[in-house]
C-alpha cells in the first residue's frame, strides 16, 4: 500500500514521527499494546522517510 501526502515538508513528517514516539512513551505503562502500535507506526513512517532520495 502506498500513501501520497501533499502539503507537508519532510521536517513536518519527521515531527509526526517524533510525536508518535512521544505518545507511545506517554502510554507505555498504561496501554502497552497501543504504545507498541504507535511505536511500530512511527518506525514504519521513519523508515519510509529514510528511503526517500536526498533533497538538494
């Protein structure tokens, strides 16, 4: 599956990843399953961003 996003810079998408990681950390003690889901999602998005060609 592919996702096409417009209107967001790479820095903004990196902020989204950071927010998902912070959200996962915030609920890790109370809802480990949801925290793991958010963390996995953050890593998947981060990996996709890392796979993009470098910008000039």
